[in-house]
C-alpha cells in the first residue's frame, strides 16, 4: 500500500468494529485530519513501512490486514512526541501499544523476541535472564562495602532505592547505583534496597502489549516495599519511576496510594541539594541535558534535573535544539532495541549529533537506558563525548 493508494481509498467504509477492538479511544482517531504532525514528530517514521499518519488512514479505511501485518507499531519507541504535538490530541503512542496488545491477544504477528522477553521476565524476574539474587552485583566494586548496603530490606528508612534491571545487570550502567549509594553515604541518608526481592517493574512487558502480565510484578514489588515502610522510594530508572507513578496505583486495592513517596533520583537529589545536605566542589564543565521520554513527556519532570545540574559550581548548561517537551527520543524505548537494533542506532546517532552541536563535553541524562543507548551511539560513531547519568555528575562534584 503506497501513499498514493491511501489517497484513492478515502470512500471506503470505516471498520468501526476493528477499531473498537484495538483502541478504547478509537473515536479520537476519527478526528485525525491527516496533517502528518505525528509522522514528522516520530523519530522512527522513515524506517517504518507506514508512517503513523498512513497507519491511521489504513485503520479508518478498514484495511485490517495491512494494519496488523505492519511493522509500524512494533517500531514505535513510545516516546510520545507525536501525542505531545498532535493538534487533535490523539494519543498515538497509546494506540500503537493497543495494537501490540491486540496482536498478543490474537497470537498474530508477535515478534519472537517479544515472546522470549515475556518468558525471561516471568522465569527470572529480570529482563536479562540472570539470577535475580545477583541484583546487587554492581556493589562489589565499592570498597569498602557500605554497611547499609550490605543489609538489605531495612525498615523505616528515609529512602528505599529501587534499582531497575538495567542498572542491576548491565555493566555500562553499574556506575549509576554506585554513584547514588555513595551520595547517600556521604550525606548520611538512611537507605536500603530490596536486594534480590526487587523484581522487574514489568514496564517492558506492558510496553510490549502484555498489559495483563504486569499484575504479578506490581503486587510483589508493592508488598515488598510497603512491608519496609520507607519514607521515599527513589528510582534511578525513568521507566521504573513512570511505572510506580502511573501503573502501580491500580494495584493498591482502590486506595491509589502506597503510604510512601515515589521520587525519581533527580527529584530526590534536587530536594536534598535545596536542603543544603550536599556539598559540591567546583566542576568546570560544559554539558547538555537529554530529557528521557518516560521522565519528561510522560511525567513532566523537566526542572528537577536542570536544577541539580545548575546547582553544581562551574557547570555550564547548553540546551539542545529539541529539549523539554520537544526533546528527541534516544531510540532506547518501546522494546525497539531488541526488535530492530538498527532502528535504535539510527535514532541515537541523530540525537547524539544534536548534543555534539551544542559544543558540550558531556551529555547528562536521568535514565539508565538513555545512557546505554547514547553511549552505544558515541562508540559506534567514534564521537568523543562523555555520557553521564545525573547521579554520576553529582557524585563527581561531591567526590572532588
């Protein structure tokens, strides 16, 4: 089906039955006037068989086979740039996920890697098929081992650190929890972790169209944390943070709250910096900030990480052309990296180019997956630029 063909078929009957099956907000799609803003905003649109605009037209024309056999919704990074900019308020990212859910229910066209992801997370409670009891393997490089860290599952602490699968098991991200723990130690914050009792938050399954699979992970993690009654749950992973903030409340027996605060690490750091609990040396450095999609567009957390960066003496912050709500995705979301690594690489290289254009010597982000993805792009293109999580930047200034 070509773009020209789509223009010819405008009189065909809309398949409302299919649209109702796919998306509870299907009527919103009917308001689309094909301006193409979603396609222009999508970082993967040029790599898809149909752009988002074309896919909506196919759905409205009742061309079911073309829709369900398309790669478009599987290549969606779920960055929500399209939804942010749509003049009709169509939640394109949600519909892409609903199309995945429909495929999963129909057992039709599910990529083998998605099936493998589900089996792995269900069996090992993490995305890497590792022994989940090894979630604190990153701490072995800390010398000496902090006493608080050695004792997992302590009750009534100020901060329970929810690490996430990427920081726990990917060596490129080990320095993120290492930095956060050392910040906690130096500021004498009473903290703890769940150790091996922390399970994957379930967001990779949710994004893969397996919404029903998240319940067991939500209930387990909520119960484990509630038993310890911390004041705050602090997550370094933007996806884990989003999951706790927006998906887990549905599993609290209708109460909608946990009895503790859910904070992203950038928000928590901003708080303790404002309380003058952190002392930092001058760190002369020009940096730019990459807004993670799950933290920025999906949660509106834009100021806290920038406040943290600008609180460090000697730091100069230069914004990329696309920043805050207009930020470009790094390409690491939506499980796309495991489906089509070349798509993720292409997007990451383009985002990296924007960062290099600022003249910054380092890209700062607040997402362990963003760090991994951008670091991969820098290595692939042999670009000399540092990629740091905000926790690493703060610890560098404190360590000095």
